[in-house]
């Protein structure tokens, strides 16, 4: 299985922006499995931190997929013929991923109560399965569907999808969401992404947002925090 990187995506701004967002879910799903596996038995304080991070991650992933299913695919489908099967495959994969997320949630709830080693190991394996399934889905979407989006979805409809995602992000998490998107971006991608933001948002990111994101990653990742 291969995993894409935002810097390797097509030059079209839609596909590049989507790849940057996908990279957040690739990274965080991988880290969650690693971080859970590192937790010492009976460390329920650490387990609660990671359970909350998982909750926020899964809410964000659900919102991302729901936005595609309800706002992006319906705009795209009328323009397609045989390629419609590729979009229908994305919807089916979203449902399969939801089932896996439900499995992880059950295991997460059980583990955080006592942080037993056997529960930790079962949970970490479920998280690794989720990561593999998610990456396979994102790879396929970027390879087969996002080029169709670039061809057929206009700027107004594309921005409507983004506005929905923004509206579903709690205000106190906006800078953290921005930091997550920018973390793995190339310098060019960072400049382009920030340039599309309103001036007040860019100022807030520079003055407060970067420190807020670093505090959050320190809290969640501990010794795995990137320098």
C-alpha cells in the first residue's frame, strides 16, 4: 500500500488542498495507534487524554466524509457516466470506515476505564487496522476521484464544502485545525494556504495559533512531539 503526500498531489488547488487535509487524518490515525501502544498499564490519566484525542479525530473524520457525501458527490455525479462507479465506491468505503470507527470506540471506552495492557494491545491493533483502511481509501480517492472534482466542480461549490467544514469546527479548535493542516505542508503549500485565509485569521495564527497548536501536540504526543 502506498500513501500519498500533499506535496505529491496534482497542481490543481482543489486536489492539493484536499491532499493536505487527508494528510492530517493519515498522520493522526498512525500516531494514535503508536501513542496508545506506548501507554503504561494503569495509566488512566494518559488513556483519557488519548481517548479525547480519538474522539475529536473521529468527529473530524466523520464531518469530512459527511461533507463529501452530502455536498461534493451530489455536485459531481451529474457530470459523470462510467466514472460514477468510482464516486459510489467512495460512499461505500465511508460506510465501511464508520463501522471500523465504531469498533475502535468500543475498545477505546473499555481501555480508558482501567488502562489494562490486554485492552491496550487490542485497541492498538484496531487502530492500526483503521489506519490501513483509511490510507487505502484516501489513496484511491486522490487517485481516481479528485481529478474528476478538479474537472467538474466549480469554485463556488468547492468553497461551500470548505465553509461547511469550518462551521462544524468549534471556534476554540480553529487554530489547532489550522496547525494540523500546516504541519506536514511544504513551505509553498503553507504560503498558499495561509494566503487564502482572511487577514485576521493569519494574524491570529502568527500571534497565538502556533503556540496553541504546539501546546496541544505536546499534551497529546508527549515525547513524540515533533521539534
